[in-house]
C-alpha cells in the first residue's frame, strides 16, 4: 500500500441542459445575485463555450461559460461549488479555458469581477491576469445599489496569430 496521495481526478465536459439543475444549485449557493436558469439556457442556445467540471465521484464541482469573439474570448461565469473551494479547481478550469482560447486562436481572455471579490481577483492574478480597467456600476448590489467591476485580461501565449 502506498502512502503517496493519488492526484484528484477531474473531468471537464461540455455543459448541456441536463446539467442545469446541478449548475443552478452551485450558482445560487455561491452568489448573492446569481445568474438565472434563463441566462444559462440562453448561453447554451447561443453556442457559447460552456463546460462542467466533474470530480472523482461523478459530482459536478464547478463550471464556466465563455463567449468567443474576434481574436479574443470573454469569460462570462466561472464558479466552483462552495464545498470544493481551495482544491485548485478554479485554476484547473482557467488552464483548460486558456487551452480552449489557443484552439479558437484567441489572443486575449477577458473577464469582469466584482471589485469586492478579493478572493477571485487573487485567483485570477495568480493565473496571470492583469487588472486593466473598471466598469462603473456593472453589478447589482444590496439595497438597489450597483457595484463596480474590475476588468481583467490575460494574453494567450502560443495563440495562432493567423495571417499576421
């Protein structure tokens, strides 16, 4: 018997409508102002890149939704279930998304994050994102207020530059 811990098995698969009950459970458990089921349905119908992350026991641990543009990708939502925090799942999904960007020939990956979300901002910075701007009043907040978003960007190394 080996005392060496086995690496955690993770599987990232395309998101389908059948995943939405589990995705919504994670979403409403993670955010004060969660996406609606309709946001996910619309994203899937629009053909956005959406993936779910499965753990060892076949449970959904997280997901992301990203929208491709010309030479860029925009991360719209990335969430890890609260019970699965601090296990590297966000970094794993960000790495997979960067790989997807390279496949799609995207030179840049963009996202917005709540200014108050220090935990997420730290994760993004560790992954190489830089804070490049701010969107005033971007997110809904308590008591009818709005919260600013920090715009972050990651250059995609090794992205095919096409005809450049």
